[in-house]
């Protein structure tokens, strides 16, 4: 198993590509944090499947476009599974309407989830590691 002993956090892991990644990582030996924003049941189904593979799993609700939720997500995963070795920044959304019909709110949400979060999530990951290291040395 290539990922034995590793902890992975996968954003948007309750369905689609994220779910597939979570399942493959579990098959390869990783413990997996399943991030979701809307469907707790779908996320729990993924986590149950992972546990069925003999791996640890936790579901974590967090909107990746909201820094406070992302920071809380990292803290919870660290507390329940340990340090995160692998981050898969998979969450994304689409709004299927003609471009000129997009509302300002839809455009802002698209940019927040698909662009801003791609920077926020890794930065929060680094921040979580730094905060833990500071606590451990004080």
C-alpha cells in the first residue's frame, strides 16, 4: 500500500471526482478526511466505505471559500486523524447558464470557490501546521 500511514484531506470528497480520489487513497492505505459543503449523508456514505476498507475516516463540513471554516476544518482533521500529509484541493462548482446571464452573486461564488479557495486552502494548511508547531514548542 503506497499511502500506508498517511492522512489525506480531500475537499469536495462527498461525490464525483473527490469521492473517487478518497476511495483510491483509502485502498492505498491512507486515512481520509472527507470534506463537504452541502450533503452530510453523501459524505458519511464515503466515510463509511473508507472505514469498510479498514481505514480511519472523518467527515468535515466546510465551505472552502470561507477562511474561518477552512481553518476549523484543518484543526478538526489534525485533532481526529493527526497531521495532514496529503491535501487534494478538489472542491469546485459550476453554474450552467450563458455567461451574460450570470448574476453578480453567481459570478462571485464561482470565483470564491474555484479561484480564491485554491489559494486559501493551502495557505490555511500551512497556517495550521505553524499553529500546531508553535503550541508544541511552548
